[in-house]
């Protein structure tokens, strides 16, 4: 199934949660936090401004991003979990 978000929305797949701390302690499932990093799978056409023009999004498909803790809405598509969020919920693009 192909999903295309509308307007300034993006479809993000969360990156895997860390299983160890930096000090080497293995975390049980109950102690793991949902990661705030993800990969953009699909983007909308852009935000429609008050004058009717469309402002393109600053992120693109394939970008690794950092987003706020409670960003987006969880959705399940073809058995995989994703987030649909507004571009404004994204705080930064992680460059390699």
C-alpha cells in the first residue's frame, strides 16, 4: 500500500529503540523509551499559506529526523508501525 500524506504532514518510521545504555547496561523492554528519531518515508505537497501559495516542506523522503516526544499519530500500515505528524513537530534533520 502506498501512503501520501496531505499538506504539511509527513510519514515517519521510528528507528529502533536502544537496547543498551552507553555504560553497557542492557535495558528490559519495560524500561525502553520510544525513540524520538525516525526516517521519513513520505511527505505531503507542502503547507498552504493564507495567500493560497504552497510552501514546500524543508524535509524530504529518506531524511533521518529528530522529533518531539509526543509528536504525531501512531498508524499501522501493512503490519508496520508509522507516525503521521506535522512538519512543525520535527525539530532537526540528522546529517551523517
